[in-house]
């Protein structure tokens, strides 16, 4: 067995436990748009990865500056065991863009914003043969509850999940899709059912936390007067919370028919925002239980 094969061999999970973190190899890097990079990952550890979880959450484990290969947490009967602090991987949350079953390749899209963040920096410099850790997929299944009409909204960080959601929807799906990006250069070709109206919203130089494009657009939508409705919302904290509150308080959407996840918060890094995100998701779950 080669060094690459031994590094990417499929880990063994303790009986009854979830799938352990996987060490995967970069196969190629593609430019999707000026600020979106697609990393294609491979390795024997992907054997058995579910083919129908496009858009699902995954954890990404990045190497530290002194490492070429990240040290991954281990799943044991006693729980998760992390490496020593100096070797503990940088952890970020991303989405499954696509899993190619025939090639056994996992596609993950990264928003590129220079060297401002470790994940963007890694993606910009990734080369075939580099290594990264992945765990998951997780999150609700399905991501979007079945309904007669659906709203899907998000910014560029949500675009990989939105793209995967649209590809998985049936030809009879109806609804509206709102995607906020900086400008037309960030548009991507989407495979959407004919009954879904896709609208691109251009923010320009306005910071994400100050943009009201998505909530303004939702307020102006001709809401269906009959039939079931569901919604999926993802992206920057301010926009997600505004949409969540509007959909529940003003549109009367039940929590069971809404999935709203804030991926990030303007001017906050992942470590600082981690607890805040969990507080918001716990709050959403409590609302669901009360209903």
C-alpha cells in the first residue's frame, strides 16, 4: 500500500457510532466564479459516502501552518479525542456540493476572500496531492421539507447548498429562489425545475450585514394562498435572522416547515461565532418544540 493509500484508507468506526473523520486528498481545483473555488477530493475513506446528501453540512479539518497533513480527531468508545492543542486542526463548516459515486469524489465549494481566513487561504493555495480532513455529512435530512411551494434564500456562502438542493428537487417543484451575491460575475449556471423562479440579487459594495435585499424581496413575493409552504434559508447572521423572524411571525410558517441556518457573521471569525450559532439553532429548536 502506498503512502497516499495508507493516509486515505477508510477509518473504522466503533460499533454503533457515526462515520469517523476522513483524511482526503485533493484531486483538482476548479474556479467556478471569481470568488468561488471548487475543491475535488478523493480517497478510499469515501467508500460508502451517501450519494443523496447534496447540501448537507460537513466539517472541514485544515492543517496548521507547521503541518502538511492535518491531525484529525478520533472517535472512540469514550467519545471524541482531539490532538494536542498545537496540532489540533482548524475546523470549519461547509456543505456537500456534490458526491460523484462513480469516481468516488467529493466536491466542496469554498468562497475565496483572499488571506483573510484560513479556509479561503487553504483553498486558494490547494494543489493536487494536498490533504484535508472531512467529517459528516450531517444536518437535517431532508434539508427542505416537502411542500406545494418553497422559498429558498441565501448568500454566496449558501450557494453550494442551494445549487445541490435545486438539483435534487422534482420537476414539479414550485416556488422562489433568492440568491444574494456581490455582482453579476458571481452568477453560476443552476439546474432548477421550471416551476422555480430564480432571482439573483446584487449587493455591490454594501457589506453583507447592512444588506436588506433578501428580506425586501421576500416581503414583495406573491405568497401562495393555498397549499403547503416550506422554506430553506442560509447565509450571513443578520439576513438569516430577519428572514426567519419574518417567515414565522408574519407569514405564519411553522418551525417544522422552516430550516434557517446562519453560516457566518460579518466581522466575526468561526471561533468567535461558534457559540452564537449554536445559541441561535438551540433557540430555533425550542420554538419547534413549543409548536
